[in-house]
C-alpha cells in the first residue's frame, strides 16, 4: 500500500537558526489559507508541538526514529496526517545531527529520507553574505539521498544584504524560497529546558504564533513551497492505528465489571504538559476511559479513577502550588499506596516523591527531589529490571532523559529500568502498582505497555 500527503521538512545547519519560527509560521500561514495542515516534530521534544497545535488546530505529533524505530516513522506520520492537505515537519538540531554515536539515526536527514520528503533549509544569514553559498552547497551535497528543495534566509539585515545573499545562492543552484528579517514579536521566551510551553503563556503564545504566520506569509513564496510539498514521493506503508497496535493475539476474557471501561486519570495543566498523543490513543484503544485532571487546580481525582498516568512537565516551576494542593496530593497517594496502577515519567516521578526542593509532594516514594545545575539529556536504551504494571521483566524500550533535577536515591529496592549508557546503572522505582522513572518513552514502540496497564486497571 502507498499513500501520499504533500509535505515539507524544515531543517537547518544548526540549532538556533530559526526552525521553530519558520516551521510554525508555515503551518499558520497555510492554515490561514484554509488548508488542513498536519504538524510534526522530529525528535522527542514536547514543547514545539504545542506551538504547532496552536498554528494548525491539530495535535502536534513527534517522529522519533530512535524511540519508535525507523519502521514506524512513515506509519505514525500518515496517522497524524489523515485528512490533511499538507504536512510540515520541523527538524531537530542540525540537519545531519542524530543520536550520539549512532550515525544518522534519529536525525532530521534520516526522517526526511524515510518520509521521501523535500527539505527546506533555514539559514541564519545574520553574519554572512557570499559564504552562504558554500554552506548551502555543503549541506545539499553531503548526502545525495537528502533532497534540499530550497532555502529560507533568516535574520537578513537589509535589502542590500538580501541582494548579496541571493546573488551568491544563484551560483549554488538552490532556490531561495523566502527571506525573513529579524522580528522581536515572533521570539518566544526560554528557560532551563527550552521554550516556555504554550499552556503557561496561552495568550502570549497565540500572539507569537500569529506573528510567525504573518511574517512567513509576507516573506516566503507559499505557492512555491506548496508546489515543493506536492513533489514528495508516495510512502509504501499504511497509517499506524492504535486499535491494531494494541490488539492481542490471545483471547482475553471480558472484564468482571460487565465491560465498563476503567477510568485512567492523566495529569495535565501547566505543570504536566509533556505527553505524546499516541499514549492517550493507545489507552483508549486498550479499553480505558481517559480523563484529564490538573494537579494545580483539582482537589480530587476524576470519579471512578482506576489508574493514574502522570507524565512530564515542569513541577519544579510550580512546586509551591503543587505542594499547597494538599487534598489532591492525598488523593493521589491513597490509590498509589493501595496498589492501583500508576505510571509516572520525570515530572510524575518528582510529584510522587516525598519532597521537591524542600516542599512536600505526594510522599508515595521515599525519595527527595531537588533542582540541579547539571542538565541530564540524551537517549537511553533500557530494559525492565522486574515485572511492573507497565512491562514484564526483560522488556526492552528506548527512552529519553531531559531534566535539571536530581532524585535521591535514584532507584528503589526494585528499580524500574536498567540503563546501559552513558554508564550502566539502574534507575526508577517499582513498588506495589507504581512505576516511576526519569525516562520518557513512546508507547507506540511497545503498545503492549498500554494494554498491560489497562488490564491491571481492570483487575486491581
């Protein structure tokens, strides 16, 4: 089976070149023309997809060849792009940068090849003129399988500067598809883990995305970009489907509660913004009723909660507010301490600790968490040390760590994962029905995780 959705990959020579501004601006500009635009992000980042969702009105989705495997990139893309007129894929880091020591794995270049998609290279031209041609030529010729279909010049200083850049690029044979001047209104604030998420600055984020769309519409040739997107080749795969992914080959008896779906409460709100859309889709396909709750504002869990999923985010930013919501902390601790299934990643791990920066948290885990000056960042190969509500012992998954916090001790008596690199270690906690870890994982790579979790919710 083959499928085709017009698509572009927005890449750059390095981080900080303007990929997010251009990709989000393109999404907003095409959406403003009445197109249904599918937004995607290469890599594990949770924050950029929030801005993409604002620009398009659709869920932002990640395409990560390390977390999910190269074989799922095409199917997950087609799943997200169902019913869309055009897709824009924002790259990660520099075009050819991928997982450390793994060659092209998880790079924007690899994803572009897997998607058979043309690349638009965003170049920060603020400190160069004729040299831009050598830079673009190098990126265009490095890998013949990567098709760079055009360049968007960012941070161009003046009309004269633009003239010099265009003159140089004429000789390189790569068309200029857009020229953008520096514009303060499209800049978005950052802090210790990147951009501030949309959920924390909704009104300002809406204004910033609108400004990005206006700037890109004014400075780029949207017709030429749309034509380039239509030149993408058909994909020889079918769209990923959550129901097919969680289907079990074995016959399973009907739930003892007469078939009523168990309620899985998923943490949301400004403090818990990190989640992949496919997780909720898999939980639903596995038979759960997914209900979101906000640990900052809600004082009780959703009615009938049978299991909890507490993903990533910024609890360190909201530690005082989370701590002050004592009724919910107690409401979370009660099922967690009585054996109900709880899956916690990174921020969820911190929330379950005894304290965070000296402030009381849920106290489910006998561990303390604090902010650190050190950034922990990178992909991880992990294996389940023992049985848990998420995985059987020996289950292998790939994950990603991204935090500036430390939990002491770093592992419980029963650890969650054994991790091989950058040094062999165990990490995380498995106790009663709780599985808590720093690792962010993408459940599409191992759908049995969702099926197992929902089954435990039914029987616990």
